[in-house]
């Protein structure tokens, strides 16, 4: 019973760490990369569709991304979605592809990105704490109902705390790497 609760909590915590990793990759550093557009949704024939399903990406140099749509009729909608996105670049359309030239990051903008990344990291850690609380409540309920002994409940809580700490440390490490990457000139 406790093992099932711990396994479920571990699985959800792993998914939280993966979500944080995806969020961190969407924040731009000095180089252009397709992950920056992972969350851009394009209105494609009336339904929101992820940009990565509608186009291929090429990176000819460190600050330029070439986006070539599979369906040329979607070019205008893709350009509109890129302009509305939070990436902070102006797309230019040549009729067949969209070229996005990323502006050089200033030190001030880098510090803003660090704040955003820290907020994302804190959100992920809050999610971990919520998962821990839910799993702890489940363990406490098992002990209260007499399905497991108090010693087993205490041992389960210690394992849960260790699990939470390891996932939280992973997020802290990812956060530290991303901050260093952002502040690197």
C-alpha cells in the first residue's frame, strides 16, 4: 500500500521535473534553438496546432532560425503566431519560409530571463511539495485506518521526504545550470 503511494508520487514528481526541464528550454539563451517555439500555437484551419507539427526548423547561424512550413498556405498564420508569441523576435516572410533573427541579449534582458527561470523553478518546487503533501495524506490515512502500522507509516514518510528532496535538488541543479547559461556572455 505505501509502496504504491510512493511509486505514484515518484512518477508524478518525475513528470514535474520533466515539465520544468521543458519550461527551462523554452527560455532563450544567447543561441537560437527550436525549443524556444515549443509552446507556440498556430491557428491552423480553425484549430490551435503546435508550430513544431506545422513546420521544419533550420538554424543557419547562432541568431537566425529558418521556419519552413509543410503547407505554404499556413505561412501567414505561422507568422502571426510568431509575432504574438513571447519569444521577442520579429519574423520576416519571404513567401516560402519565415526567417527569425534573434536580437542580441542585453545584460538587463538576461537578468529578466533569470527572474523568469527562477519563477518557473519555484513553481515546479511548489508542485513537488503539493505532490508530497498529497502522498503524505495518503500514508496518514492508511495508518489511521489501520491498514499499515505506525512504523511502516513513519518509514514511508521518510522515503517520501528523501524522494521529494532528490527531485527538488534536481530542479535546483537544472535552475543553476540555466542561470549560468543565461548569464554567460
